[in-house]
C-alpha cells in the first residue's frame, strides 16, 4: 500500500553522530568562526505545497524562485509505502521523490536535545484506507494507550502513546534507517562543501551519513491527527529517540545530546512498528474528539 505524503522532514542536524563523522573527515560543522564559512548538516524536506523560506536557508533545490531575500520552492512529491510482515510488523518506507535541502533555522532549543527528529504527514483522506488495511490487527479495548494534545489557535495535534511512560515517544519502534546516502542533492552539496573546506573528494566515499537503530536506542513513533477549526486534516507520524545520551567534541567545545542511532552507509529509509500498535494508536486519536462523524 502506498500514499502520497503532504509533507516530510528529516532533521539530520539533530544527529551528533553525523556531525562527528563530518568533523573527523575535516568539515567545519556547522560553521568556521575564522572565515565565516558554514557547513550545516542539511534538513531533507519535501512539501506538497509551495514552501517559502529565507534564501540563505535554502542549501539545495532542483527548482525554485528567489528575489534575493526569500526563496519559493514549488510543491514536491514524497511517498509512504506500507508493508505488513508475516510476524505482524508494519514497515513504513518513506520515499522522497522530489525534495530540497534546508539549513536549520534559529531555534531556542538545539535539535540535539529534541525527541522528534523526523516527521511525515499524510492527508486525512488516508484514514479509512489505513484502518481497513490494518483492521485485522486491531486491539479493540485499546488498554494501555493514552492520548495527549498540543496546539494553538484553531490547530490542534492529538497523538497517542503506549504505556504511561511513553508520552515522549509514542508507540515502540523496533528498527529504523534514515540517511543522506542516495540523495543526489545531498551528494552534490557535500562535494561542493568538500571543495570549500579543502577536504579531498575521495574521502566522501567512506563517510557514514545514515542512521540505524541500535539495540539500546529508545525509539518511538508518535501517531497523531491534526485538527483545524474542528475538523481533522492530516495524519502525522513522528520518529523520536530519547536515549542513550552521546557526547562529541565539537569545533568549539563538547556537545551533549540524544543518540539518533548507529552510523551506517545506507540509502534505505524505513521505520518498523507493530501493526497492532499502529492501528490502535490511530483509532485512539480518531476517537479523541468523539465519534467519527466527519
């Protein structure tokens, strides 16, 4: 089963592991104070709608318009493929077909201490099809599942989590892989930055810019619905990791943050959860505002 996503964002700057790999190779990440050159780890973004951002935050795009101060990136395509295994696991495979690379904008909390570092959004029209597809795995009583919400104005996000201590994670994730390998724009970006930083281009062949779940990584997927003005408009899926903590020696001091996984040379993107957890969480958020009568 396959769906077209509304939006996809993978925040690779949240990974101290990738930052350390680039630092060891000779890149000045995220910036060099001496000459002012920046080498930020890119955020991979695919948005189904036009996206406007400051021109200096757009690192790479195939197509965009700019007035010098702002850039306008046209709508892009990303797919989410769902596969059921014989053992009752659900494998979600995000596929960025059209995308661009952004620099992280200013945030008060550095991404290395965030929980969520990748998010995927489906139109709410996919809800019934998902429920039908996974109906055989339904946990009818929903025991052990809870919901939380956040938002402002007319926009509210409701997400489900499993177990009273799972609020920061969502439902358990048993495996994942995400990375910058196999992305043409990322390859072009790092070739340009290698030249700028005086890093031999052949060194790029040995970089590990992908992440896989370690056995000890505490990982979860927040399954949620976004409501606008009282109506559900999208399904959100957010990959989070919270433990263990990692330390690296950055250019200007020690950095401490949450582990995002084990470095790997992978161009696969996937997230593995229990199908029963996924459908139970999805229906829990569907009931958050009462009977489904939309």
